[in-house]
C-alpha cells in the first residue's frame, strides 16, 4: 500500500511539473488568471478536481 501511495505522489509531481517545464509562459499566464478568480470559483475548480481524481482512483482500484 505504501508503495502505491508513493507512486501516485510521484506521478502527480511529474504531471504538475510538465506545465512549467514545457510552456512556462502559458503556465504563468494560467496561474495569473487563476489568482484573480474569486474564492467560490476556486472552490468549484478544486472540488471538480477532487471528484475527478477520486473517480479515476476508484476506477483504477476496482480494475486491479
């Protein structure tokens, strides 16, 4: 179980790092636009990401 969590964390870091690595200017613009959003919009975005990640994790867990 511990190895799976570390693998998942490593993959998250890889995907998070791809944006600034491949398109730093676009990534900076996206972060700038996100920082100008109100709290409710950011909460909705975060909630959608949590739900999507949970669904993907559940689907991968049940297919094993």
